[in-house]
C-alpha cells in the first residue's frame, strides 16, 4: 500500500482503467444479449413472412383493393336485404304504425274485432270455417284479454296472422280446418332464457296453456326453422285447409310477393277425407268430390260422342250448306273421366325478424346459419 501513497496519481489511473474495463465488459454483454434477441425477432418475422406469402390470395395491394370492393358490395347487399326483411306496402306500414293496446280490455276487443272481420272475409269468399278454427288461433282469449306483459307480443302476432289469413281466404280454399301459432314469449321470459343460456343452464321450451296439441298452438321443428339465435328471430304459423291445387298456388304466390318477410317452411299434402270433403257438396261443387264409381265410364263417353257425330253427319246430308247451323251439340253434360279432387294441405310459414347481433368476444367465431 506504500506505493499507492508514493504514486497516488498512478493508483487513481489504474482504478479508472479498471472501472472502464468493467463498463466495457458490461456493455459488450448487453449488446450481445440485444443482438441475440433481435436475431430471434428477425427469425420470427421471416417465418411469419413466409407464411403470409403462402396465403391465397396473396396479400398484395391489388388483392386488398379487390377485397375492399367486395366488402362494399356485401355491405350494400346487406342493407338491401335488411330493407326487404322489414316488409313493404300497406301491410308492413300497418304493422309498424298501429298502436299497441295498453289495457287487457283493449286487447280483448282488438282480438274480437279481428275474429269478426276475418269471419266476414271467409263468408265473402265462400270459405267454410270449421269450429276448431272459428277463433283463428286465438281461442284461448275468447272470454278475456291476455295478461298485461303478453299484450304486445300477442298483438304483433295477431297482425301477422291477419295478413296471412287474408292471403289464404282470398285464395278461396274450400274449408279452413285449423289455424295454429307458436306460443308468445314475453320480455321477461326472453331475458330469463338469455340469462340461463349465458350461464350454461339448459333451457326448456315454454309450456303451452293446454299442452302442445291444442287448437291454438304448435311447435315448429327446429330443423326446418329459419331461426338463428342472436341474429334471426321468427314467429311460426300453421294453416290446415282443404282445397284444390289452384288455391294453394294462389296462396303461395301471394306470400312470394314478400309484402311481409314471410317464408314458407313446410307444405304437407294429404287426400281429403269424406267428412272434410262434404262441405264442397253442400256448396254445390259435387264434381270436386265425386268418386270414380260415380263418374261415367270411358266407354259411355265414347258412345255418346259417336252418337253425336252420327247425328251431325246425317244433318249435313239433309241440310247441305246449313250443316253448320244444325251441327250436333257437344257432350257437355257428360261427366269427365278424371274428376276434380280435393286435398288437405298443412302449410307452415315463418315471419322473419332481424335482431341485433351480439358483440363476439375475441377469438370467438360467429354462429353459423342453417
């Protein structure tokens, strides 16, 4: 230690040199570590770049412009589809602008007026309404109005049912056998169901007033429904009637005009029974329900035609130029070989409504449509 005292400046210089050397070593280590981290990042970026380069289509500027153009077209189509699903014409305006009843009494008289109005339309078009369909799907409220929290959904359901019944009755079926609808769901029931689904608790279908097999209610098969949870809600109706094919065709053509966003989900066809067809006889259309045994045999029709032709030939030989005036009358009174027949149709339709799409969580894919 004596030389430190003897040469103090030299000792200070050595100390400073040692400190500088340690600092240089620390700096070299820090730079080395940073370079290794940078090399790892570069390798990761290179791997990501190679993966992006293998994408189809490649992420070029031209492709980005094409994607933006397609996105704009898709958004425009979406707006047009949303406009179509809101309906158009007087029926859609009436549903949007009609005031919802507030009291149970008002709702009761609204349903009673609807029933009387629809009965009058059926009578005007010569449609027989069976007792099971006399209340047109609302027999549960024949004597009293709905509960207060069920007034609004029931009123909207009544408006849709009236439009559908007008379209059906104007198509002039023979007999209206049944009108059924889905059970209404109140706002509280809907919120409770959404909360249960969010918590993972299985949700049971709403219980019907008198079970699932009632004159008013039915449950649509989920496999044929257009309902998509969180995106598309629907209200289903089922109409059972007897008619010829022309009435069914006119009914479906009216729905295809899309005045309201109504989709035909299912059409079941069956031969009308004798009991269901007897109404046509009472209305004077006996040819629609005659059996093959009651119709004239083909040989009888041919004999009648040959007899008429023979009479026409004799008239030509006698009258000469006046043969056209004495031509034998057509066998108009002969019963046709193939008689008109009635069928029993069960048509299930859905009224479609868009609901606000929920905000998907990060990494969660949107639900797929059926």
